[in-house]
């Protein structure tokens, strides 16, 4: 491999890393002064959350696993010490302007300029006119996924901890898939539980 190719490859690596970098998660938490750090905990659907069954189970599983990592014991029954109420949403917004129908006209130097000054390549006076069509298509939408979790004591229904997390990814990318987004949001939101109350942070 020539030095020129090696240099080009080395310059491309940082750009590729930036292009595939995972988007950060914005996290906000609120809690009482000394929230529980252990005990049995059941995960249930928050009232008002759209009923999407299978996708909810994906988020519920991710939340349950994240709480296990910080000291809670999973419990599927109605006698748990605590209940984690879970809600999530996904929204879409355009990521850019659709330029797939643009037809830019390009003017370039034809083969008529050369030895003898003759006409080559069928161009007139050495100028070639071409029409280029942008085939990139419509830009993918940006998917915003949000997770809302509230922990309550089962005995008196008092809220002891609450958090929200959101992240964005391009539609169709691995980071936009429900299972990936659920795991990422739950880990960022619940990891480091209980976290600093009232502060919004970005977690990569």
C-alpha cells in the first residue's frame, strides 16, 4: 500500500468513528431525600401509556434489569415492596430537505482543448454540458424515544423516585430499534440510582 493510501485510510478512521458514534441520552431525575436502595420491585404500565403490549414488555424488561443492577429484587406479583410505573413514547421529525428531485446542471471542459485544437467528444468549442440527478433520496427521519419511570411504595403509593430519559437516532439505524433504545434509556436513567435530584445531564 502506498503512503498516499495509508494516509487517506488513517484520515478516514476518525470520520467513520464520528459517523457511527452513539447519540447521548438526556436524563433528568427527582427523588425524596433518602430513597430506597433495595427491596422487591414490580414493573407495571403507567396509567395513560399507549397499550402496545409487545413493545411495552421490551421496555419493562429493560427497566427491571436496570433496577436489579442497582440493588432491587424483581417481583411480578402485587405484594412487592415497590412498583416501578413505566411509560414510553416515540416521535418522528424530518432530518433535512428532500433534494431527490433536484436536477443541477453542470458545465465542464470537454475534450476539444488539446493538441491541434480540434473538436473531440462531440462537445462544441471544447465545452460539455451535462445534467446530474441527485439519487440520494429523501433523508431519513429522526426518531426521538422517551422513557418515563416512577417508583412508588406499594404500601401507601408514595412516589419516592422519578426519572425521564430521551435520545434521538436516525430512522432505520440500529440505535433507533426498540430493543436497543429501551436498553440504552433504562441503563442511562437507572444506572447510578438514585442520581442527583433535579439536574438534567447527558450520558453517552
